[in-house]
């Protein structure tokens, strides 16, 4: 072992250096949700988005255009749930992106 190298004889980082490295490598995430609900009367889907720290807001466009826009802003899809039958339906998409 070299004096002051911070490495033990098998080449692993010293405890303090390893702890510091682990903290630097941890990615933290923020989450958003996209909700669509089909209106049985109008046969149209409404799309709403809830971003971190914000309110649930109705969006212009269809589900895929809203998801594509969020994707271009760095959001990635992590989960999807669908329920409903016939002319009524509900979908929820969960997205994440690294915090800056």
C-alpha cells in the first residue's frame, strides 16, 4: 500500500473515500403522473398532468402527444395502470427524471 493513497492492499477505496464516492453516485429522482379518463358521454379522453410541486392540470392534446412532450423534457415512463370497461376508462402513467 502506498502512503496516503487511500487504497488498501487489494485496490479498494479506503472507507472514507468509498463513502464519499457512494454519495456522489446516488441518483435522486422526481416523479410525475399523467392521468387520462374517458368520458362515456363525449367519447373523449381528458389528459391531466401532475408535476412535482404543482397542481393537477388539464393538458391540450392526446395522451401520446403529452407523454412525448414530457419525454422530450427528460421524463421517462416507469409504470402504467389501466382500468375500466366499455366506454369508460382510466389510465395512469408514472414518470421519473433525475433531479438537478
